[in-house]
């Protein structure tokens, strides 16, 4: 005799917390499928997690009431499930009758002691129905299992790993928990009015690069100051002449030429670590990246072959690429190939800062606003225009003594215009 089928039961979305209008991203069954209790029927995905809606009991799917892309909330009907009296996956009596009967004592119902996890509440656990069922069968408390799946989702592999226990760490391996945890999300609207604005495209693109560099490069910053009194007088002369021809001469042009001098003297600063981190790649070109402030954020166009160009030519090129940057017209080639970068905040202010190395470069020069300060010349204090400089570097490549020598050489060149030309 075949198994009898009872009337269909409407399966609804259960309590899913505070989530409403959650989209359906997958449907795991079709009409006619037989399912067991806790088999997944559909998968929902909110902005914070994915979750499966399980079958409440065994049965056969007689109708599907939703489709992928529909949005559902607690109580939304999703399928009609026809329940079998003996369970959806029970073998038919006709098949059993072909087997030779074997006397056996009636099986005892599984006790709570045999499956201690069966009575544990998994309501707040991020795991699918199949994983929950496996946990109950294996007696695993999912509340104690750390999920390695997407958004912390617990998988069957996580259950097996939990049962095996922690593996011994190999020699030299980093300590457990060395990963950087995410900052917990907060609902700031609970504390007062808020407004959410999307990041600009530049910040969305540059943010991950800066984060990666900060995490991978052991940053150290060397600070010094240069007496630019004499060189600034010369700069003003060139700037006055340049205005008549449609370009400006800023201190940045002199910083680029002084950097080239320091890079030649200390070539480690014009290098990059090899991918294997066991060698240095020395660059025989001097392409200087220049951080430019735009309404959407910082961009870094590159002035190529600065060792072959004079102050006037560099000034003209800086004016052209700065305009392209502000107009959002920089091409990828305009921002590629830098061997060293300069970030100048002189037009804004400040006394010092730590610029982030633009990896795979190994150093970056930061400058802030110059100021008049009394400087002792051996006989008296004289007012001098002093420029603070800040050189951040990769300590795997450059040690403190070398950084101090590089920075001092840079300042030394800036203190006499004749040294710029050497």
C-alpha cells in the first residue's frame, strides 16, 4: 500500500528578526520534490546576512508561491507542502515487502542525552538548515562554532573543524587572532540626525590602496627642516617672469629637483622590493608623483624624467597636469610609473604629518607650510624662512640612519639654489 498524502500546508517565512522586504536570491526546490524537515526551501539575503528558510516538516512540494527577486517578510507564504503520514522520504510499503522480515525490538526514541544539541536554541545562529540538522545529529552547539563562510556563516566544514579541535600551529606561524577585525557597525541615527553621502569615485578607488600600503609597509617618518630663504627669492623671480607667459613657478618644482638629487645620492629611495621580498629593484629613471588636491579627493599624476628637465619645464608641466587633475581628465598613463612621490600641504598649513608610502615605492616626501623663524648663525639670531619636511619610508628597505642622511641631503640642496643644478 502506498503512503497516504494529507492536505497541503502553507509554509510561511518565519521570524527573521527586524528584517523586512528581504529579497529572495535562490529557490532550492521545485514542484514534486520531497523534502525532510529543515531542508532549505529558499534563501534570503539582507544587507547584513544571508539566511535559508527551512521546511517545517517532511513533505512534498505541491506549489511554489514566490520567485527569485521577490521581497518577503515574516509571514509571507512561500510554498505549499503536502505532508506524508510517514514522512516524505520514507520508503514505500511495497518496497519493504520485498525484503525478508527480521524480528527486532522496537527502536527507542532518541533521547536528549544522545543528542545534547537537539534542545539548544540556534535561533540567533547564522547557518543554513542543513548545517543546523547536521549539528543536531552530531551533538554540536552551533553557538560555540565560529563561521568561516561569507559574513560569518557557519558551514559543515566549520562543524567538522570544531569536532576535530584546534590544530597545532606550525613553527613560525602567526598567533591566532592576528587578523584585523572589522569595526562593528552602529546605528548612528539613535544618537541624533545623520546624513549619508556616497564616497567620491577617487576615494573609493584610492582607499583600498592606502589601506593595503599602511598594513603591509612598516612606516617610519623622518622630520627635518630646510632654510629656503635664498631659494624662495629666486623662485619669486622666476614666478614673476612666468606669470607673463601663462605659467607659475611654485616651490614644488624645486622640491622635485632636490628630490632627484637626493635619490641619486641614495638610490635605495628610488627602488622597490622584489615580489619575493629578497632583493631590491633599483630604478634608473626619476619619475616623481605629485599629490594634487581636487574637489573629489587626492590624485597623483606623475612628472616623467625629471632629471632631464629644468625648473621652468617642470613648472609648465605641473601647471598642465594640475589642470587636468582638477578637470578630471587625467589618463591612466598620466598617473603611472612614479618612482618617488611628493605630497605638499604648504598651501594649506600644518607643522608636520606622516604621509603614507605609495607602495610599491619605498618612500614619500611630505612638506607643510614654511614659516619665518629665528635662526642662530653663530653670532646672532636672524629671521629665516624655514620649511618643515617629512619623509616616510619603508623600514624593510631603509634604516633610520639612511633616512636621516637622505632628508638632510634634500634640505642641504634646498638651502642653496646652485646645488639644485648639480
